[in-house]
C-alpha cells in the first residue's frame, strides 16, 4: 500500500453533525480531519451528519485532507454511509471496530480505492491485528483503548493498555504499515495529551489520534524530534548513500540504524509546522 495522500499521524476528530466545526478542524494544524459519522453522532442525527459530510465533500475541490469515520459493519447505518461515499472523493476511510480483515474486504469492495485506516478496538481486532495490517488497502492501524477496555473488562488507562498497544504496533510494523495511538480523552488538559504522546512516541508509534484542537500543538510537539536528532539522522542517511555499510563518527551504519534515521526524518516532516 503506498503512502496515503492524507497523513494519518495526527488526525483530529470532529462530529459529522457539526458542520460549523469542519473548517476549524481542517485548519487546526492537525495532519488531517476525521469527519465522524460514528460514536460522536447520536442515532437520531445520523442522516443529518451524513448530509453535512456529503455537502462538505461536494464543495471541496480537493478533499484529500479529510477522512471519514463510517459506522461499523452490522450497524443500521453502515450501508448508507458507504452509499454516500461511493461517488465522492475523500483522503481516507476510518473503519471502526475492525474484528478481522474481512470487514476491510467489504469496505474496499464497495468504495473507490481509498486508503483504509483500521481502528483496532476489540479483543477480536487485537487477536487479528496482523492479518488486518496485511490487507492491501490498509494504510494504518489505529488503536482504540477505551472500546477495547469495555470489551475485555479492563481499564483504558495508558499503562493498563500497554501490552495491547505493543501488539498492535508490532502487527503494523511486520506489514510496514503506520501505527497511530488512540486519543487522550481528557481534552481539557493539554499537558496530559503531551505526556501520553511522548509515551506513544517512545514506544514507536507514528502518531496519535486527537479529539480536541487544544491537543494538536502539544501532541505534535511531543512527537517532534530535536534538532540534534534530525541533524544526526540526515548525516546517517547521507552516509548510507555513499557506501554500504557506512561508517559515521566511528560507528557502523547498518540497516536498523538507517531505518531509525528514516523514521526520525518522517516524524520531523509529520510534525513540521
């Protein structure tokens, strides 16, 4: 799967039935906006949300900066969501509660070749994370800790979800897909979002989902490599271009060090203001 036009590293969710917030989400500094038709929209406002999202997509000459989270397969709104999106353009589709790759097959068969971001937020999804990541249309795995906590009867706190985070991250990496951590739901505390983001970054995630504009700056800052790290990564990449293996500052540059340097540069680009 080629890199999607929409960078999924720092996606800001906005309720699909709040079109007055669409432009603010798009211009928030996030890597993209997710117009949410699922959890953020009550059952009696699903059609209103669908119409609002359709109206925005129809009015935008280039909606590649927008993803849409559809409702889950098996819900009363799944088919209508796909029907609305079938004749429109969008940067990516966020597929919720993915339990197995067959759900991505269903979405992929119904829509144009949009990149799919699979939300892993159930016990089944965690167990099948590797086969979901292997799907040819899957661009990224995103972690949903709070739905998972409800499913397994545990706590959604960061440390309690560490093993499941690690499992999803490894599944994504095995198939060379991006891995995006779940949101910090305490949106009134940007420092908490930044602290959680630093932990996600140290674990190896490419980014983090966002639920409030106040989280954009702190989370981007947490993922931003230092200037020294960026400078060193550039030197490693340049050295590897000259010879393989290369030597830099008395250290042999092998494949893992080169890959680490490339990831530093990707994070630098993703967090550039």
